[in-house]
């Protein structure tokens, strides 16, 4: 009995060590990116009229490539490359008793982001369904140009032509579902919060930050 007990204890220890070992994975998810809008208004400088500005973006494609390491059953670190593209419209108006000026531009924006995340899982690594929360920080390179597909044109100094690198905070919820010995399906909903290069270029400038919401689904391969 003592020998059998020793073997069982050894088996339990080895199983626990295997579960606690670092496990590396690669993955890709794709879906839809939704950018927040902004608008502002006020009086003209001399107080004889009003100004107004606004921008709004259409839903666009999004992609997230990532590599991660499960440090324990419940804590994971992950490095991400994120891409999304969104068409948008920006407009501004200024009206006084003497003159009214209106500008309407169409643009296409692309974002390339590098983000480091920490994921907190709620179930053990051996579970088939593993929901998680995550948070991370990184940098986003935002570029924007006139949308030539819609016949828009603009100079390099226009509100639709710019390139900025900005910090980003990203939070997400999601779930990993095991579908094979080394394969999982991941669904995630994330929100990226950053300074707003679109609002900064409105006239008058907006005041809201930029929020990038992404609904993504794809595959993970565990090594």
C-alpha cells in the first residue's frame, strides 16, 4: 500500500508540474473594428456667429496576430500586432452675419498597433472552455489620407491627411474553446483607448478620446 501510495503521489506531483509549466502559442483573429465619433461647436472668435465640426467613421476590417505564453493555469502574457482600416467623414462649418464656410471631407484611416497584454483566465488550462479578461499597453501608428475610391481629394495639410504615433490602453474580454489536441477557437471583444488624432484636426478641435472597439474570432495553435 505504501508503494502504491508513493506512485500515486508522484503521479499527482508530475501532473501538477505539467499544468504549471510554460506553454507557448500562436494565433490570429479577424473581424470588425468600430471607431468612436466626435463633434463640437461654439461661437466664432468675435462672437458674431457659430462654428461646428464633426467626424464619424464607418465599420471596417480588423486583424490581430499574436504570440503568447501561459505562465500558469490562470496567468498569460501575450504580444500583439493589430491592424484595422476605417473610412470616415469629417465636416466643419463657420457662419457669421457676413459669410458662411462649410467643408466636407472623406478619408480612409489605417492603424498599425503593437500591444503587450496580460490575460487572466478563470478556468484551468485543461478546461475546454476558458473565459478571460485582459489588459495591455502599447503604441499605435495612425495614418490617414483622402478616400480616392469616393472621389475625395485633399492636400497634405488637410484634416484627412496625417500620420501620428500615439499610446494606447487596450482592455478585452474573450473565451478560448478547445477544438482539437492543439487547436483552439478564440472570440474576443476589445476596446482600445487613446488620444484622438481625428478630433485634434477638427476646426474647432474636438475633445473626446479615440475608442477602437473590435469584435474578433479566429484560431490558436498550442505548442
